[in-house]
């Protein structure tokens, strides 16, 4: 367990206080869950970006291979 000190905007703190009171969980638990959720969301976003980048690279390679096959077909006797 790590101890962390942080500064929150007043409005955010007040909203957190209202929510944790309403759902009856400790503030620390709520903040840990929120950070875990946001971290998962961020990881998914990074993964999506990486997959898009790799997809573009594969697409370009696939187009080159397709063109090469087309050239080979053009060289075949009819």
C-alpha cells in the first residue's frame, strides 16, 4: 500500500464526498476504484491507438502483396 497526498479541486472533492456518502463506501476505496477504472480506460485507448497503427502498416504491406500477385497473374499465359 502506498500513501499519497493529492490536491483536488474543491468542486471535485465536494462531488466525491456526496457520492461516497450516498453509496456508503470509504473515500479511499472510491478513489482507488476510480483510478483503477481510469487506468483500464487509458490502457484500452493506448491499445486501440497501437492496433490502428499496426493495422495501417499491415494494410500497406497487404496492398503491395496484392499488386505483386496481380503482376504475376498478368504474366501468365491466357
